[in-house]
């Protein structure tokens, strides 16, 4: 337990209003989607309640964060920061730890519309940032987790695929610079800012400290606190006079779709054709979105209720869908639009595909265009269930994604047959390309029943099997290879990388107090 | 329902924070992206719709108990229902229902409500109104020229706030009714609080008693139709009463009636009222007034791990509130230009007064109203119009506090100004 | 000791792959009087295994190593020894193009692969490179990537690290790690079998070692191969030019075009630079600034793609008051085109006008360049180098987020005074530029101290901690970046 002295020191920093140790409030920080699996694995009844922090603090400046971190060092108290705090990796993992909730740090510090970057604090959300950027004709890369999540969290700390990845890339690669309160309480500002007062690059002088802070997956809050992030921006393809115009009443909102936008669902008979077409589309950097799910997924994306989705699925979509990917063409001009549409159609024809929208099997409404750009489509998965998680996640090429989809199908089907996970015939996947098609990843969203121990454990077993397949058959590193145990499990087939990670942890977190549960601890805990 | 009935639902919260914001497609600026005043003011997750639901869940699972600090969190919520609209768009969850149920449990277990709430509940019991005013003064707002029709089976249910605190609204309502030749009477000293202040803080038992006795009263007086200019009363009478007691009367909000009277030609708006105005949707007239459709059914597994209600459960998403009538009336007043705020209709921002907050946490109530007033000011309008005496009080408090140049109007007041020979 | 190290190295690589021949050693030395700058040996490893053993030896026998990959001329001083007894690790003989994967648009190359060797292979595979403007023919593709040298096509430049993808790195500890998705799981062969192509540079997992090696000027690890991102070769490709008296008048156009990802090559040169590049002495008749814009099309609708890009680019041009032409005076877009995506002929183009050239290069944003240029010209004049001897190359990078800028000082290395003036200008100009907001993200040795004096103690401390993790004994290129000139 934290002691009174520690608590009052923190209270001096943030003020009485912004610190708490009221159990009822603390418990709201102990509850996370995904915890039910861990609890089932411990042998308990599945529960979304996990470890309760001993206190929660709400700092509002970098200096406050720094002081908090220093006090934690002094008292050797573990801390875990989060931005909006969604997911099992956001909470504290061990007794006696405090949570740093960054929601009072919510400023858009700077927009540089010419040099295409924005500087944000942790609690600016994707939708807020997007809304503010439209006025400049710009957009940022928003992670698929949703419009209400934090672009800073994603860019500095957590993976980063999104629905617009073919056009806006991957969070980790869009980070230009960051203000970082390291675990020892030092404030570091990466890149050009220190030298010029501007955030246009995070690299140098010399090598880039971006190499320390996040990697592909992000440090998941295990390496200090990020208080500002400079993020790369992209042109928003709409006419200058276009505004975000949404009308109607819930749930049937209508949106003014920018003039040169079009969704196409390219459906092919076989993986081979799919793969060739996906590559060819990718070679041209012509789409805002390029993604695959299952037919159930497709129905969920472009309907408004569970009932509607089910009607669409059984109204012919299920029978018709083979190997498809959805593209969103979002062009700036008529010329660009015409060329892109023609190119997509040409490629579709070449590989004997059809457009499921044109064929009338699925009909996205204007609001679905809005949800695409606002990064809301992931949330549609929750229409089927409040419990889903993803397995796999390896990110390299389209070819690997296609192979992995096929390798996964029988494995997933096995668990479907056992009745422990949602039945999508093993076809449910999510894949997207990045950066004009240069990379791709595949993950396998999987529905389970969070109230059923059997289902939670079944899902966990399925995930373990997927991890094992990825490991043994070299399908890239899955998303959730974090924490000592899992890192070590992967170490031998991945050149023993955890040893370097541990050295970084030791060098930057000498007291080991930045919660390492979803990162790594300096000492190899899993071997102890 | 009991909290226990909600446990499965509570377990399904994904702690995504969507309930802190407008439905995400509706966000047009960072400044006005929020829907929950409570989380904005207090900041700990527990102060959001989802947070309170976790708290309820923790209580249900025996992890926590009612403590004064916990009750403070529970009651610093205006019960505005915003969280629920944002959540339900995506999920099958009803955070606001859970919050209410938790309040009920707090009262049932003897912990709630807060002392200030207890006090006004006592006043309601003693004086028929939460202000502790004598019944005789209830009809004091009436002026001589108001025509009442004692034979009418329609009553104007004035409500405690209009009767004792916002008399101008009671008066202008009566006047426009007269102008439109709408026959009505009032219950005068017999009128009894609708029960809203008691119900909202979780004293469901007493609230149901009040509902019952009011229903009896209406019956005994031959009331078939109730007109109200208070959104809180409207919400109780139209939406909450039928959940607990049998009702046999029609409930009409003044804004609906005005719309009808205008389309019937019973009212003619001729005077120019040259003014830019913006309209504030009271939560209780808007999203919260959507009726509950009685439902019985069960969850069935339609695909593996995917469940649906059989028969399909009616979704109370917030679309069924009263949004258009007040706007349609405003648009027909010559000279009035209606400019909308960013947060309107089912995703409107609360004035900050409801759910026992005005009594329990006046600073928070004022802060919330000020957020709303700032939003209204940004439209460039001169007038902020609404249709609820309770919103009126809180918004006026903020206008005074801010020394704002904006002025508050009840819709009936503007209509009155525009009437031929009106004021 | 030298002999014993010589023997040890011979054991690792074979006797004919180590030398102490003075004439070979001398080319690395910048100052004949300072014996610290004399390397003691040169060693040519032929495999990663060799490199690893050499690094381990350096750690036990306490000598420092400077890895080099490219041939002469050396422009930055990075590969000049700063510590007595340094061994030059010349990776030039590891020069295999391991793999060219046209489907996945990626190639895997060893350090010794030069642009002149690389480009024909790419062409055969239907690919084109993402490469700097007219590098030396002997320039190593790998070191160009490791140095974060700007490439000419901003729309393909997503991250400052592009086009570098995965690496195989031997750290200063002698440990080997493959970075990015190449780390595994599985061997490269297994990864290829599962459809991978080492395209994801990030990771493994929760750190990005490639970002620590890149830009480290040989201080963190020795890279034995990289994968490098390529693009599909266009079927239609033309270059357009626009002349301008000021950079400012191109600003709007540049920003608008960059945002749209319409153009391929996109940069601006001053007359001095352009004429040197073209090998003509017509700088007087050239506009002060020349904007170069390449446009292309490929695939089934190549011509249509080209037409749309040209159409939209011209629309932007006319909206922003810029006129794109195929010819400016005697200079044609085609002539410029012929110099793109290809290395310089010999001698290196920057050396042709005066025999010597010193580059002052930094990162900034487009809007900052005009004032930085003015500052530099003034300093040039003050240093006794005429304004007309300053070349400028303005290269938008990271899809327009920032700009890499080269101010080239053309001087005559045979004229003592010229050298002195040049050095004066480098010293004073760098300071002035930094004061005015230029960011020397890749600081050459000559200015490292003044650059790092502007870094906070916290950042320096962090860099040193990284150094200690990967090269605890400071055996790799001591004295580069902010690191000490001694080994531990
Ligand atoms: C339905 C769903 C879909 C998802 N889809 C995607 C997806 O498509 N792409 C994707 O990338 N992710 C996805 N995720 C995961 C999600 O991105 C992460 O949970 C997270 O990025 C969400 O953002 P957040 O703002 O809630 O971050 P948080 O939950 O606040 O933080 C995420 C992690 O980063 C750490 N962190 C956050 N802020 C800071 C900070 N300022 N300093 C240091 N550490 C910090 C936290 O400790 C935590 O470990 C999905 C999650 C869900 C529930
Ligand atoms: S009812 Fe209103 S105040 Fe209460 S939690 Fe929901 S949104 Fe917040
Ligand atoms: S109540 Fe609903 S919107 Fe709020 S956190 Fe829970 S699931 Fe999300």
C-alpha cells in the first residue's frame, strides 16, 4: 500500500481535487475489457475487474507529471500512465501502484498546416483532432481503436493500424517528435524541438531516440509518460468549401460525402486472384482504405444495427462473398477520381472480380463513409458482442497476410467447432495495407463470451495456438507479445531480442517503477 | 428492475469512454465534443456514465460499499442521459438506467440520497413541492385576465418550479393557451409535485406513491389531458409514470401544442421579434422523454456467441424525444432567426440542473450551465430559448454570473411577443 | 600490439584481407601530423560472422573500429579516425545484392553494394530506387540509407528513415540482431517461405533498433545487410522545370503539390548547383532558382495516370502562379531527367566546378529556407567566398513535413586561402544557421560539438545510455556524434 506521506506529496502536486484513493473511484480504474480472459486463466470466474490502483492522479502539465514520476522514484512506487485508458494494457498490474490519468492534458498545442504536423497532448481524441484539422483541409492517422481514443497514445505507445492506413500509414511511423517524461523523471524532447523550437522531425541529431521509446508495438506505458506528440498530417481529400455536415437523427445519420469518394468491395473467387489484385492496387497508392474482413464483418461494417446486419448476411451476402477487400477511393479532383476508379475497375476485371456494392449485396450509406473516415468501423464489431479480441497481427507483406489467413482458418474452425468462439467459419480476419501498399498486417478478430469461463479459456487457448503457429512457422510477431513471459517465449526464435529490451529498461528505468507488465522488466522475471 | 438484473449488462462495458462524448459522428469541434458534464467537471473516470456503471458493478459484486465519497460521485450526475445515447449507438448498454438503479439501491439501503435531497423530499411530502412553499401560494402567478375553463377535462399542470420560481413561464403559457382558445383549467392549490425530484435521486418508493396519488387526483378531477410547460413534469408524466402506474391521460408539452395551434391557424404570429436565437433542448423533453416500450423477451444465441433479444427489443436510442416542435414554432415567429448550437437534439448538452445536482452541487450546476451558455454565445445569437423552468433557472444563473449579454426566453414568452396584440 | 591484432584479424578474415600498407591507410587520415587520425590497419571482412568476431576482438584487445562501406571521395569526415590505433573495417567487399523482390518492391543488399551496381539490377526487376540526387558512383546504397540521406521523391518518403527497412546489425558488443520483421520469428529462409520480404522496419517488438543504428555514424552497430524499399518503375516519366527569382514565390506551389502526393522528383536547386549538376557553366543564364518536378505513370493505365498527375499539377501551378515548362533557356527537363535516379559520373559532380566542395546540410521546413539561405550567403561573402560559389539544393522530405537542405561551398582545394575561407564559412555559417532555426540532424564530425552543445543534458544522457547498451566499450567510431573520443 502507498503511505500517507507519499499520498500527500502527490496531493501537493496536483491539488486535492485531482487525486483520489476512494475505493469506489479506484475501482473504476480496475475494470477493463479483456481482463476476463486473464481472470479465467487464473481459475477465477471471468471478470473485467482486475488490479485496483492505490491512487489515481490527474496532472495537467508536463512539470506535474515529472514531479509525480520523481516522487514515485523516491518512494519506489510503480506508476502506469494512460491517455483515454481503453484495454487491459492501460491499467496497473500489481498492488501498490498508482495510475496517472492524463485526461486533463488535452490541448492541441500547435497545428502547422503547411509543414503538415500537429502537436497534441494525451487526451486530445481522434475525433476532436480530426474535427479541428478539417478546417485546414488536413487529417491525421487515427488508430482503429476508435474516434474516442488518443492519437498520442497510439503514436507514442501503442501499435497503430487504422482504417485509413493505406493513405495515412501506421502510428509509429507518423510520430515526428515527442515530449517524454522518462521513468527516472527526466524530461526529454526528441528531435528538432530542442534545437529550433519546432517539431518537424523527431530524429537526430545523430541516431533517433524514437528507437528507444516505442518500436513496432509501443511500450504500452512501461517506459515513462509521453506528454506531447508531434504527429504527421495528410491532405484531406475534399473540395475547399466542404464542411462536416451531418443530419438526421440517431441511428440514421446522413453525411455529406465529399464529391470524389467511392467505396468499392472487390470480390474474387480465389485467394490467388485476391492476392494479385491486392498487390496491384497497392502498387498505385490510390486508396484511402484497403481492408478485408469476413462476410459477417462486411455486413457489420455497412449496416446500423445487429438486426440489419443479420438480414444482410442471410440476404445473400454470405453466399456471395468469397475473397474480398474493400477500398475507399477518396480523391481530391475529378481527374484523380476518374483515374482511380478506372484503375480499380481495370484491376478488378483483370482478376475476374465483381463489386459487391454494385451487385447490390451490400449498400453503404452516407453515414458509413463518415464512419470510415472517423475511424468508427471497428466499433461495429461490438454490435455482435461486447467481447472480441484479435489473434495474430504479424506485419510485413500482403503475401504473408494471405498465407496466414489460410493457415488460420482450420485452427480457428477447430475452436468454433468446440463452441467456444464466435462462428465465422474461420473466415473472420482483418487485414489492411499501409503506406500506399508497402506493408500489410493480418489479425484475426475473434468473438467470445466474456461471461463464460469456458469461452474465455477457449479463446485464450486459441490465441496461444495462434502465437505458437506464428512462432514456429514464421508468420511474424503477433500483436500482444508483451510482458516478460511472452517475450521470453518468443526470444529463441527471434534472435533473443528481449535482452536488448531489458537493457533499455534498466538504463531508462533504474528503479523499475514504470509498470512493466506489458513491457519488460529489467530482470528476467519469468525465469526467476 | 434491480441492480442485479443489470449485472450482465454492466459486465459488458468495454470502458471505451464513448459515453463521455457526443455520438462520435456528431463531433464538429474539440471545444464542444463532450456530452457528460460530470466527467468534464470532476475528471475521474467514475464520474462518467460508464464509470458509474463500473461503480454499480463493483457494489453489486461486493467490492465496494456505499460511503459518503461514493455517494458524492453517484449524485454528481445530472441524470441527463447523454451517456446513454452515445453508448447505445454502438452497444447494448444503458448506463443512465444503471445510474438510476444505483441511486435506488442507495436509497433502499439507507445510504442515499444526500442530505440536501432528503431535505427537499421532506418538503415535497409536507408542502407538495420541493421549495417548501405553501400550497396556497401555488396559483399566485395567475393574473385576472387569464381565462380558465372549470369544465375542461384538460389541465395545465403548472409544476412546482414555474408556480413558485418561474412564474413568468406559467403566466405566458396560460396566455398563449388563452390566445389559441385552448380551454383548460388548473389544479390550483391541489396540484402536487410530479415527483421528479424524488424519483431522480433514487427514492423510487416515495416517487411511486406520489405518482399513484397524482393519478388518483387526476382521475378524481376528471382529467383526460395534461398540458405542461415544464420538461421535467412532462418527462415524469409521459415517460416515467406509465412504467410504474396505470395512466389514462394524454400528456402534451406546450411546444407540441403550440405547433398544433399554429398549424390549425388558431394562433397567428404577426409581430416581428427581430432576434437571433438559439435553442437549448432540455434533456427531459429531448432524449429522456422517449417512451419506454414495455418489453418481455429473452436473449437467444443466433450465431455462436452472438445473442439477440427474441422478440427484437425496442431500442430506446434517443430518437423519440421532442425535438422538432419547439424549433418549428420558433421558425414561425416573424423576425426570429434560429441558429443551432453544435450540441442539439438527442446529443444536446445538459443545462446542469437536473438529477438533484442543483441542490447537491450548486457549483457544478453553475459550471455546466456556463459551458452551455458559452456554446450558445458562440452561435452569435442574442437569445437563448428553451422550454423548461428548471433549465431556465440554471441558465439564468449562469447568464447573471457571466454577466452575459445574452437573454433567456421561454418559448412561450417569444410566442406571446409575436401574437397580435401581444406584449 | 599492432602485430598481434594484425595476426588476430588475419585469423578471422584471412591474411590477404588485412593490411597495414601506408598508402592505403593514408586515405583515411585527414591530418598527416596528427597520428591519432592514422588508422593502424584496414580489414575487409567477408561475412557477418567475420564482423562479429572482429568486434569481439576489438572489445578484448581494446582497439577502435571504423566501419566504412563506400569508396572515395569521403565528404563528411565521419570515417576519419579520432583514436590512435583505429582499425578500418572496410565492408566494401561484402557487396552482394542478396535479393530483389519485385512483387514486394524491396531489395536486400550488403554494405559494399554501390548505386552503380544496384540500379541495373533493380531495373531488370522492373523497380526503381528511392535514392539521393546524383550520389557518387561508388556510394554504398547501405550507407546512404544509414545516413538518412534525403531522396528525391518526397511522396514515397513516409518516414525520415525511408527507404531503409530491415537490417542485420552487429552491435558494439559483437552481438548480432536482425532488426524489424527480419528479427523473426524464424530464419530469413523461413520468413521468405511464409511470404515475408523484410518490409516492416519496426521492431522487433517494443523498440526500434534500426533507428538507433541509422544516423549513428557507425557508433552503435555495424550493418551487414539492409532491405531497402523500392518502387515500381514508371512507364511514362517526364521532368518539368520552373524558374524563379525567389524561393518564396515557389512556396505555395511546393506546399500544395507536396500535400497531394502527385509528383515524383520534387526539389529546388539554385543556379550554381544546377549548372554543376548539368556540368555546364551557364549559371549566369539560369534563373536564380529552378524547381524540378518529375511526373510519372505506371501499370495498366500508365499514360492516364501520367495525364491526371500532370493535369492536377498544372492546375496547382496556375493557382499558385508557377509555370511548369519542359525547357528553361538551354536547360531541358529531359536533360535533368537523365541525371535522376542514377549516380554521378566521374569525377563526382560537386567536385567538377572547383575541385572541392564542402556540404553544409541540415533539416528544416520549406518556409525557413529562404531566410537561412540569405544568412548563409551573407556569411559566405563575409568569409571571402563569393555568393556565386554557394550551391543550394532544397529537398522536401517526409512527404513535405520537412526539408533537407544542402548549402554547397565550392572551393579550390589547391588554394590555401580558399580552404581557410571555406572552413571559416562552415564554422560561422553553421552557428548562424543554427541560431536561425536550422536543425543539423546528421551532424558531421566537424560541427558535432557545436550541434550537441545545443542538446539538453537529458538528451545527451539518453544517447549515452543507448551507447552504453550497444557499445559499452566505445569500440565503434569513437568521437562521432556526442560520444567520447576514447574507448573505455
Ligand atoms: C475495438 C478495438 C479496436 C482496436 N483496434 C485497434 C486498431 O485498429 N489499431 C490499434 O493500433 N489499436 C487498436 N486497438 C487497441 C487500442 O489502440 C489501444 O487500446 C489504445 O491505443 C487505445 O487508445 P487509448 O487512447 O485508449 O490508449 P490508452 O489505453 O490510454 O493507452 C494505451 C497504452 O499506451 C499507454 N499510454 C497511453 N498514453 C500514454 C502516455 N501518454 N505515456 C505513456 N504511455 C501511455 C498505456 O499505458 C497503455 O498501455 C483496439 C482496441 C479496441 C478496443
Ligand atoms: S447522465 Fe449525464 S451527467 Fe450523468 S453520467 Fe450520463 S452523461 Fe454524465
Ligand atoms: S458505458 Fe458504454 S460508452 Fe461508456 S465506457 Fe462503457 S461501453 Fe463505453
